[in-house]
């Protein structure tokens, strides 16, 4: 951890992440106003003493809405990634450990899915399932699965031929034990790094879906949806687009920088 | 024609008087200059040009230029002569005789006769054509042509509104020869009698029209051609209009209207209309079977604030009466003030002492539905309504909620007649009945008003019907939304109408500096 904070990217990422997590955990208590309360007399206004980031088309306080939306947005990114990592790791580790023609078959299928860009894949799934926050989350998780499967398989392959695994095999341990106790703990590092970086993509995908009207729905305070709703008022109060946009950028950047630093630290070649 | 034109302008409330009014004065005094091309932008695709079937906002503008009907509505919603020059009704309003305009030609040069009118109406009445005009014309029992310039309508029941009904946007006259071909040909080809004819049509991008030199009004149209450009992105559409690349915008978004109206060299028009968004409360389900709950909801909505917040002030508060100012037989019904205390009391009397928790379903298209939902949720909170706004995809809404759910947001356009407005949602046999009001007294009044040719008698009957409607409150109609359009100041006489069906582009001319 100390190494991470000494790393300049890591420090920046950790600070941004701390801000975002603080907002996600305590945002609703910190918000100066009710995020859904209308202030009809002060619609579409710029920042002021009582409304720090201005107000939207209903006169709702943008700062309170962003704080309130942090939990939805971050929770979306983290849980979509966890689901994706879970599915992907299961597929990848199975393929890596079992090997043979099953491995080839799974990996060719995964390669096929990898050829489809993430956003396109997500849109396809949401279009089939129908919109809504739950479906959007599932779609992002499914879109992440093939990539995570490939990464976890390569992690497993690099571990599988190591001496301690061969020792376990020689001891006559069961296959489940070998996967759970020997392979998985040693393959976890790259998975965690990849997952951390992926959270930022998940947040951006979630915001994109919200923006396109396929994710969270009004009156939710999800940041992408806030931008979509405010877009037609952009010329009258640029803050209602800029503020949630900056919030998305901070959250995505935080996870991304943190993940980058984490990778540098775990990769032995990157270490000085 | 000139007095008619002035009348029309009077009802169009121009915003930003300083910019709009000089333009108006000039339009009335200056002599129209022939020539020039008008470029119009729109944001919804022209999917087809089959005048008997289409229903898109830009499609209505296209067919208003390409085709003409027997009559056409002026902004006071009175039928004006088009292909028919005059008409007479029998005293019981069951037989109508229309005299047709002589020497009218189609775009291909063939003459227009009563045979074309008969063929068109027969096609509309055929259910296989799937024409939206059929619902307002299905009282026609038979249509015959005694001579080439006369048509006679025999109705099943008396209907004094027939001259208005034949002005329906989907009841414009198609040539009998075109109707002999497969109907699908009408999707892309058009042979009408209107002021403009098709040059190129690309549904994904552009519709190019050129002047029909054989148009029956001498000297019209002034323009050499009209080009309609599709801009799926609203921001791109207003940017192109403001930069001068486009001469007119078919529809301006509320959020953008003030900015566009204030831009130099722009005439922005607000046309008061009867478009509305309503809160549907199905009366055969709990809790809305209790009039006290419905009345509580009515008093829990601040209508003026809704107009200010959702419509940006570009509309008028309504009183749950579907008949908007602008219809011919509007009756004055009482104001519905915002009174959360009264609403709370009514809810308590109905047995909801701790308030009422209920989900309100909004389709995601158009966005105004969920905006109304979100606003109503906030306004109704002090009255004890705990509304959970659920925005769902439009397709899901159509399949699972519309006409099935008991609490959702509807969105409807203005109708041409009181009869059409009543039979759209509110009578027992209404085309899109979703209130479950099913009031026999109301049904009888609507039926009686329909066949009454006497103006005063109709007014009295429709007054009773409207009073019944606000008494029972089958749904909450909180506001009427204006139609918004804009043109550059070198474009003269550009206009729209409360129904957004007639645009009078043949009167438009351009004067570039």
C-alpha cells in the first residue's frame, strides 16, 4: 500500500478514488439539498452560494444530485465488473485447468465474442433484453466476460506448470483443491488489476447507456441520465451537462489510474 | 384569400414581439415575390408518402404540399374550400353534396374529376387500407358521383361535421388511376393536385419538391421548390437553422424556443394548440373508482407550475376538460386550483388517512411524459400522494401498460372536432378508450351533438358533455401544449396550425437581401 501511494499515478488515483468513494458512501448525508426537490424560482442557474454547481431544468440542486448519484454510478460500475469477472474467471480457469479440446472450443468462442466491441455488444444485449438499470448492469457484465475469461485463462496457464502445482498433483490432491488452493490464489493478481481498470469502463458504459435512455430512468440521479436530460438545456445552463460529465470523468480516471499503478507494482519487470 | 390570410395570422401569437411584429406588417404590405427555394429542417424521418396511411409530423407537412383534400381547415378549425368549392347538407345532416372545382389537374397533367374523389373515399373506407381517416369517416354509407364535378355522401347517421372530417390529413384526394395500382406504390410516388410535386425522395435524408405549374390557385405557389432535410439530432437541427443553412424549422423544442426566438433574423411562432399530456386514472380499478381520489389528484397538481417547468411557459394550464380554447364549442368549466390541503382531506375521506402510495408509469418517448411524471410526483407529495415514477421503454409501455394499467401518463394531439376529441378516449366506444368511464349519459350527449346541424343546439349539448367530464374527471388534463415553429426573417408567411396538419406553404415566399 505504501508503495502504491509513493507511485505518482497511484497517489493521484487513490485521491480521486477516495473522493468518489466518500461521495458514494456518504453522498446522501453530505448533500446540502434534497436531490429531487424543485426550486421553481431558480431554474437553470449557474453556481451560487446556495447551489454550488447550479440548478437543472426543474430547479433541482446539481451538487446534491451528483452526490446522490455517486452511489448508483459507482455501485453500477463495481457490481457489473464483479459479475463480469466472476463469469469470466469461471470460464477462463475451467478452460485453463481442463485444457485439451474443451479449452480450444471455449477459447475460440471467446475469441469470436471478443471481436465485437464492448459498447456494441452491450447495446445489442440491452436492445434484446430491454432497457432499465438491471438489464444494463447485466449487459455490461456479459460484455466483460469474454475478456476476463481470456485473461484468467492465461494467468492459469502461466501457473499451471509451476513446481508447486505439480507437487500438488503428485500428492494426489483433487482437481477442485488444486484450482481453489494452488492455482487461483496465484493467478488472482492480474485479475484484480484488470478488474480495477475495468470498473472505469463499466462506469462509462453505464453512463453511455443512461445517456442513450437504455439504462437508469428518470427521476434517477445516475450521471449519464443527468447529462441526457440536461442536454437540451445545454445552451441555457452549461453546468447541468458539465458537472455530471466531470463527475463521470473523475470516477473513471480514479479507477483507471489506481488500476494502472496497481499493475506497475504487481508486474515484477515494472518494479525498480 | 388575403383577408383569410390576415385572420390566420391573428391567432398566431408571436413571441418576442419586437422581432415578429415588423415581419408581420411587412408580410401584409409587401408584394409577394415569386421564385426561390425554401429549405425546411425536421427531426422525424419521412418514412412514407402514402397520404392515406402516414402519421409522422414531417409527413404531414409533405402531403400538405403534395396533395389537396375536398376541404382544408383554417386555424379557427373551420373547413375552407379546396377541391370542393361549395357543399350543402340535408336538414338531418345525413346527405351531403359537394360541388368540385373545375379545371384542376394532377401533377401528371390528367384532369381531376369526381371519380377520383369516389375512388379515394372508397379506399379509405376499406379496412385493408388501414387509413387513420377511417375512424372519422366510417359513418359514410355510400359515396356516389352524379356528374364529373359533383359528389354525394350518404351517411349512416347524421353528422354535421362531415365538411371538417373530409379535411382530415389522411383524406386527401389520390387519383383513381393510382389507386388501381398496388397500394405500396403510394409510399414513394405521389400524383396529387397540391402546389408542389416530388422531384427526389430519400426517406433517410431529403425530400425535394418542385412547383406544380398547373396548380389551381392562380399565381401560387410563389416558391420554385421546397427541400425538407432530416436532422435526427435536435442540437444539429437548431445549429443549422441558426447558422442560416436552413430557412425554416418545422418544429422547435420548448427548451430551445427562447434561445432561437431571441436570435437575430429569426421569426419564431407560437401557435396555441390543444395538444395535451394526461394522467390516466382507470375508473374501474382501485383506488380510482372513488371520485374523491381522482379529485384529490386533480387538486394535487399545480397546473401553472407544470406549464412553467415542463413546457417552459409555452402552453396554457387546462382544467381537465379535453376541449381546449380553439375548438368551436368550448364551454367555460371551473378552474382547478392547486390545493394540497384539500387533496389531503379528500384522500382521508376516501380512506387513505396515511396517504396513498402508487406507481406512475411513464413511457420514455416523448421525454415530456416522464418530465410530467417527475413533476407531478413532487407536487403531489404534500397532498399525501407517494408516487413512484417508473419510466419504461415505449414498446413495453404500448404492450403492457397502455389501455391496461391504471395510472400512467398519456400524450395526445389536438383533434379537428369536439366529436373527435370525445370519441378519442372518453366515450364507451372510443377508439383508444382507456378511462373505463363508460358513462351512458355522456355517450348519448356526444351522439346527439354529432347529428345536430343547429349551431346553438350543438353548443348547448357539448356544454353539458364538458360539464359531465369535469364533474367525473375520467383523467387529469393539466395543460395544453403550444405548437412551436420558426423561420428566418427573409421567409414570409411561414406558419403552422393548432393541429400541425396544415401549413399553407403555397402562400410562403422569400425575400433575400
